[in-house]
C-alpha cells in the first residue's frame, strides 16, 4: 500500500506562486513515475505534469508549460510542483499520483494506481 499526502495549496492572487508537495509513504517511491493532476468544479480530472523515476524526464500539459515545474527528491520520498504566474483558470483540486509499473503512458489518469487526497488551489483575479 502506498500513501500519498499533498500539501501546499491555498489562496493566491493571479500572477502569484505556490509550491505543492506530495510525500509518499514507501521507499519504492524512487522507482515510480509520479504525476500531478487537477480537477476543477464540473470538469474532468486533467493531467498537469509527470516526472520519471530518476527525474531526468519531465512532461507538462500545454496549459502549464513554462509556468509550472515538477521535481522530486527521492531521498525524501517527495515530489513537488512549483507553480508560477498562476491564473484564475488554474483553480482546482490538485492531486499527486503514482504511475502503475506496467503503464507506458504518463498523461492518462488510468495509468496511475495510487492517489493522494488532493489539495485545493484557488487563484483570485
């Protein structure tokens, strides 16, 4: 069983920044691709960013590329999402997730088998 706990959400003005953290409960974290997704009210959950096990490869949704940065610290079993130049349309509940070992895609939520409880990010205009 893997537990993921997100933190760092909150209320911020447009143009501001937040850093989300996701702490994993098991040492197998370092062998896992990790992803961030978000879900706004009335919308489907959407891919935000993903990072491979060694941190060497990262992937972003077009809507956040250039503004968000995903990173990880395997020694701390933690993945981060630095969010800069936030926009009101970034308002959502943000979830971190661990990709299933047998999945090859990184942007589909069905490829992830463990999820955190989510953290709310609200960007005011």
